């Protein structure tokens, strides 16, 4: 990503702010999923570094915009000042725009070991996941739900799009690079749907039980805003059981894959066991 950033902007401050947004201590789950899905389908993970970088750029851009005063108005991200606090609002907006454009620039650059048709499918998968029917649509649903009480179905719809669609795209992009079969794509999509939801449930659990210094944002922030969460709707113990059930379903979806899919299995376990 540092190499891609070297020629990403004609403005020094914008480039500095893009670097700040990308290298502020994220977990890198989405790029790891790209690598792991490609490996599960028989492609060396070395071949998909460009795609892994593109997914992290999209994710990072979404966080920068999500933190803005017009959205969640957060001052802290991963224990550090959010981008609009560290720089300014206008720069943060441009950082998001530039990172999104850079992601598709990177994803569309010709690759020796991946066919043009596969790359086109990868670009399409990411565009759909990031747009109005995916992540951005989920954010809009989340904003519309402000001050309202959602039921479990409504909450799942928000998180399926806001968080889950980009996680599903990460897995799909890696699999498409490896020219996975339709059967493999379907199984991996089932896996990704499960971990996408378990990821959000664990986030909600951490809002209740997490340590502010560890999770990098104020503990209890969702409770303070009276937001609908899985622990609030189901109870904390039931939310933990739901996350574990989703983990087991994710493992079952991978039953047709050999040892090459072990990193995917480990990532599912990490998602429900993490403390930040």
C-alpha cells in the first residue's frame, strides 16, 4: 500500500492524510480474507496482494467518512484522533474519495497471473459491495434508524450491508482471482455471510464488555446513543451464543475444502474471540 500511495496524490497534505487513514493500526481482516480465499482455491496468496490492498483501501475510506460529523461524529478511531480531527473535515472527505478511486485503480491494473475476465469480475464484485446496494446502502439504513428501535431482522439487514457485504466481497474477490468453481464460490459466500454477521455481533459485545484502551474507541458508545445492538435486543449471553453458532455454520460451509482453507477457519474463530 505504501508503494501505491507514492503516486496517489499531487497534494502533499492529501497524501499524508491518506497514509494516516491506511496505517493507523487496523486489524487487516479484509485483506487477510482475500489472501485466505485465494489460497483455499489453489492460488498463491502472493498473486493477490493488489486485491488485498484494494479491499483495505475501500474499508479505510469508509471509516474516514463514517467518523465525520455528518455521520457518527467520532473523535477517536483505533485509539488515535480520527482523520478529520487530525487534519480537517475537507481533507477527510477528500481522503475517502481518493482512497476509493485508488482502490479501483489498483484493482484494475493488469496482472500477469490473473486473467482480464477474472479481474473484471473482481472489480464488479467490489463495486457492488461498496455501493448503494452494499456498504453505502447499509450506512444509509443505519442513519435512517437513528433514534428508532429496530427488531432483530431490521438490525441484521443494516449489518448485512454496512459490514457484511464488504467482508463477502473480500472472500469473493480472492476466490475469483483463483478462478474458483461455482460450487466453491457458493460455499465461500455462505462462509462469508456467517462471519460478516458474527463480526458485527462481536463488535456489539465489545461495546458492552470491551476496554476503551484496547478497542480504541469509547466503551459503551452504542449504549450511550441508545443504538439497537444484538446484546440490547437478545441479551449478552444470547448474543455470544449467536456468534458461536455463526462460527460453527461458517466452519460447516468450508467442509468441502481441504487444509488450504485452514486460514479461513482460523479467521472465523478469531472474529468471535477478538478483544478489539
